[in-house]
C-alpha cells in the first residue's frame, strides 16, 4: 500500500512540474483517494478504470452546466432574466443534478463488483475531504495574493 501511495505521489510530483492545474489536482486526488480507501494493488487496478470513467462523465456534465447555465447568468445577470428564462434555467439545473445522481448510482453499482460496500462509503468521505483540502489551499493562495 505504501508503495502505491509513494508511486502516486511521485507521479503527481512529475505532473506538478509539467502539466496544467487539472492534471496536478487529478494526481493529488488519485493519491488521496487511494490512501483514504487503503486500496490494495489488486483493488486499485480495477477501481481506477471504473472511477475514472465516472469522473470523466461528471466532468463533462459540469462543463456543460457551466457553459449553459453559468454563462447565461453571468452575461446578463440574474436581474435581467425573465421569469420564463429563469424557469428554464431551474429546469436545466435540476436535469443536470438528476443526471449527476444517475451517474453516482451507476458508479455505486459498478464499484460493488470491485470493492467492499464500506470502501464505497469511504469513497464519499474521501471525495468530501479532498474538496475541503482544495478549498483550503485556494483560500491560502488568495490570502497570500492580497
């Protein structure tokens, strides 16, 4: 297990030196989740393809959401929306949340075949703790700039 975490850290360090922020974050997330779930080599080998497929679908959905919804709100502002436009945006946001939930259900079903149910629950906690870490680092960076 320690070898996997060390390997992931080294890979992420290499990515940190070369790639854009997305690649760095993805590498750190991989290391974080692997550590928190205490994945064995065998588990990691089957877990990551399943999780990465989910993550790519979720990323595409969120990019679409930013493109469709956030852009409309930012361009004219919420005050400039008619009630009809606002209702359309609300419906679209709910559709995207429903799609995200469907993706999460698919992920849980797929993961039940490769890791224990407890580790699936631990995955949720690991994702949440990773988000908190990212937000803290973002706040720190913003604080240093000011």
